[in-house]
């Protein structure tokens, strides 16, 4: 089956007690498309990611990954998903190789397949030589690369990244932004990248601007600029999120 | 891909991760052994004179207090290990590595059982090292006891691990873990048959006797005690198995995003 729409979200709402975190959120991402989810702190980006990965559950709205409903066909849906969380999720006391093998085991890969995929992904990120190093010995940029490599080991159709460049220096950030854009193009992968850094956006990207739990704008970069009568993404973002905390 | 093969690889992956972590953390291994050994060498030696143990099953002769307390100390190793696993689950959740487990394409109950098995495997390693040291201290159950005790250790380890898992679904922060020590580990250990036989407890307090009798930790210790001497304690087995199922079910609900922990965090 060929899936064009990799991620489809319809009328999704979520509350923390009486505080609404997401309100009627809906959008879709096609394969090969890189979508930047832009929003100030507290906009609801991390909540949205927790719902897509089924760490949280919502009673209203639907989330489909490659046609699989995350609530009804959880396993099939999660098999299509690669995730890089905002906070590092690597085991600091284990080596790069042990962390990656653990992930491969969770996805049911044989040792042989795991080894070849690990080699391929680490080489792509120039990390293969460091495979025996413990995560604790790596700097922030290298840890992020390992997490990206790990998210790709099971060949997901959708890659979610929740502010993966937070705390990194400029060259590391640039390298990761470039790498992920290449992945979307070369592997025909759908990418949803949550960020609040405007310089991470490429002109060819799609944009979703989230503010106070609802979508304020969505579409290609030039469509959002036209709709907001803005000259730059920065200006559009400020217009749409006026009053948001810096 | 073969589904059973996928499940097997995932389970083995979770267990090997726990073993890698365990061998990396040598201090944890030493601490896990020092605690029961101090009880055995210091506490039990001191109590030897004060406490006489009558002939009670599974023992067929008069025994030293050190011999009596050994299954209780095995239980102690597993109890602390179960709580340690739950502590590491809270840590994993705070640090984020728990997410990788929970977003993998397998049912959550299976992932939690794998996690439990992994913790139990670590505790069994600790127990056998403890039994080896105890052997040199002249505590020598029959040879077949070392074999019979294995299934008992698996069940007791799973039951205590499931209790830890259940607690970890409630505990939101690492700081709250100290409470577990005071309100779970110590009461469970002291109101059990780990240190004194039931009839001895009954002599001093009926209430304590009732508590000890229905304490699942007591039953786990008795299951281990009987198995170590090649006997099967059916009541202890059924009680421990029932406690395991109860704790496990509650833990699965606790980790269900629709019903448990996540729900308490808030849900639309």
C-alpha cells in the first residue's frame, strides 16, 4: 500500500484538568514533506507530541499514522514512527552501540539486520567510530546525532523531532537541520519538527503556527507569509502570537 | 516478521539492557549484598543466643537462627531490588528513557512484564551470590534446594517487582521515593516471617500475627524457605501468585495512558 498522507490529525483537543492545552487541532503531512511546528513556549507542542506518540491519550479527535489509528491500531501506528524527544532519552551509562541495539530489539530486528542498520545510520552521521563510547562521554551535539540515528533504525515513515537542537552550538544545530531536511527528501519521509527557532526553517518547508493550543496558520512558507501580509516568518510569527511569553 | 520472534527479541533486549546496567553499576551490586550480609553476620549472630527456634516445617531438626533468617534475607534482597527497579523506572521517566520503551510497537502490558522479568533476573543473580557466601558461613541447604528455589525466586521476584512497578506509576518525582522506604519496605519486612516464625510473633501480639500472616512478603519468604529445602508450600505459592496478578494488573492500569498515570496528568 502506498501512503501519501503520512500523518493526519483531526479535531484533536486535550486538557490538563480545566486548562485547555490543545483545541481542535487538525493538519496532515505528506510523505517527503518537512513541516515545522512553530510556537512559543507553552503553545502545546510537547503535548501534541505526547499524543502522537500515545504517551497521553485524548478522548476527542483522531490521529492517524500511515492510515493506522493511534488508539485502535497502536502497534502498527507506532511501528511507522521515529521520535527524537526534547529531553535526551539515551541511557547515559551504556555505550552508543548498546543504546542502539536496545532500540533495534524493541522493534524486533535480528542481530544481523540491527548491526547493518546501526553501521549505516552512524556512518551517515559520522558517529560510527564512537560506537563503543559511553553516552556520558559524548557532548550534546553528538548525543543528538545518536538519537537521530536511533530514530531512523527501523525505517520509520514519519519522523517527529521535539526541539532537537535546544542547547546546541550553532554548527551542531546547522548540521542537524541540514541532515533532517535531506532525510525528508532522499527517504521520502514525513518530518514534523517542533521548534521555536525561526532560522531552522527552509523556504521549501511547510509551517504550522501553534499558539495557546490552537493552530493560527498552516501551509507552505510563502502561503503563510501571504495570508499574514508579512515579509518574513519572524514578522508573521509575531503577528500571530502577539502577547506570547518570549 | 514473525510476531513471537519480535516479542522474544524485545523481551531479551529489555533484560540485557538491565543486565548491562547492573554490571556497570558495581556499587549497586555491592550495596545489594552488603545489606543482607550485615544482617546475617551481625544481627543474626547476636540474636542466636536470644532466640530459640523450635522444629517447624520445612526444618526437620533444630536450626541456628542464621539458618532461619536466610530465606528472609533472600526475600530482603528481592524486596530491595523490586523497589530499586521501581526507583529506576521513576528515574527513567524523569530522565525520559522510559519513553523509548513506551513508544515501541508492542503492547504496554508486555513491555511492563519484560521490565519485571529483567529486574527479577538481576535479583536472582544477587541471591545466588548471597547463597554462595552463606555456604561458606556454614548455611548449607540441600543441593537440590538451590535448584528448587529458582522457580520460587522467579515468582517472588515478579511479585515484589510488580509491587515496585505499581508504586512507580504513582510516584511522580524521585524525591518522593524516600517515602517508599518508610512506608513500604520497612513495614513489609518487619511485619513478616523473615525475622521470626509466625508462632513466635503470635506469642507477642495477635495483631502483628494477623498482619504477618496476610503480608504477601511473608508468603514469598515462606515459598522460598520451603523451596530451599526441597518442599512445596502450596498456600504460599497461591498467595504469592495472587498478589503478583493483583499488583501487575494494577500496574498495567497505572501505566495505561487512557486510565492510569497519564490520566491523572490530565486528559480531555
